[in-house]
């Protein structure tokens, strides 16, 4: 059983198509098909079921994929660890910011100032999870509604979610409200695939609120600006940078809270720079707990 043979198998399992897998591997389809056939012969069991022009993993294949993926990841991480040692303390961190962009940026800047040996590859995307780019990411800053977070994560701090209204809105005379009071209001929120939007949708379901969303946008700054202009109300994190003309109201009838988490892929090699960043981030946000 050869290492290249196993990588071929994983690519076929991922694509579910011999032709597509062969193209991604830069080999011919007959060579790939022969490799998979030899692997199945050596194992003594079929790994795929043929369904028309596509193939899919059977139970043998799923079990084999799970274990082989772990083995090859461990091998890749071992190579990466040796390469890091050769770099003599120069590290790269691939990080995606999916929550609290302003605070996350400041965190990264402050860490970079103390660790000139670390470089960053940054991406901001508020719709992905750590599983979407597991092979490409070292760390993900995201938000969750749950306290029982994944083993491969740490909670940096929690944030109360309030309702933002214009200071000229009739509700601005209150400091806290029941969500039933905004049943007929126009709401401003993020797009449906946005992580923060998924949280606010969950809040509304729990409160039994059927809201009318009049504006959807990607930018939290735009949400604030539209609220400021009196075009609707919206959910806002209490740690969000305040903006003149918007009042934040505490929500009484349900607990509206999110947890800001630092996550990393399961069984992923973490270089010393990544480990230092995790420790730094935990201490950095102690003041918010």
C-alpha cells in the first residue's frame, strides 16, 4: 500500500467522480482507476459503490477514509513541524475573522507588535465555520450561542445582544424592552447565511417573534447607520463601537447573548506561533469577563 495510492483514494472520496479527481490530481483517469482497483484488491473489500457515472463511498470506504485521513494529516503535520524547526522560530498563522472584526483586528495588531517573528494570512468572512476550510485555516474567530463549546476551541468572552433603535424612535424612552413590543417594527439585519443573523433568528424563534426584515446587508456599520437614520430597528452587540444617534435597549423576556470563540481544526498541527496566539488572546480578553 503506497502513500500516493492513499492520497488518490481520498481525492476520489472527496469528489465522488473519477474524472474530476484525476483532473485535480493531474493524472489520467485510467491511471487513477487502476490505482483504486489495486487498493481495493489489496484490502480485499470494495471501497466504492458505482452509481451511474458517479461513485460513492460504501461502509468499508467510509471507515477507511476516516482512519486514513487522520494518518495522512498526522504525517503532513509532522512534516510541517520539521519545516517550522528549520525556519528557526519564524511562523505563519492563517486566521479567519468571522466575528468582532474591529476587536479582532486590534488583537492581531497587538500580538504582532510583540511577536515580529509571526506573520499572518487574514481573511474576513462571517458565513463560514471552521469545518468549511479545515485544511486551510489555523484559527477562526467566531461567535456561538452555546456555552458547551468544541474541545478544539476556547471562549474569549461573552457579549450581551441588545436591540438598537434610533434616539428619535418612540421606544428610545425605554432602557429595556420585551421583544413582543417590536412585533410590528421593520428590522435591519445581516444576510441569512451570516453567522450573526443565525443567532438573531434563533432569538426570535425563542421569543415567538415573527419579524419583518426590511433591510439585509453584510456590514455591521451599515446596520448601525440604517438604524440611526430611523429606517428600522436591529440587534446589536453591546460591545459594538457606539454610534451617535442609536440607543441600545436590553431585552427582558429571553437571554440574548453570544460567545466569542477562538476555534481551530480538529487534529490540526499548531505551530508555536499559533499556540502563543491562543494564550495571548485568552489573556487579552480577561478584562471583558
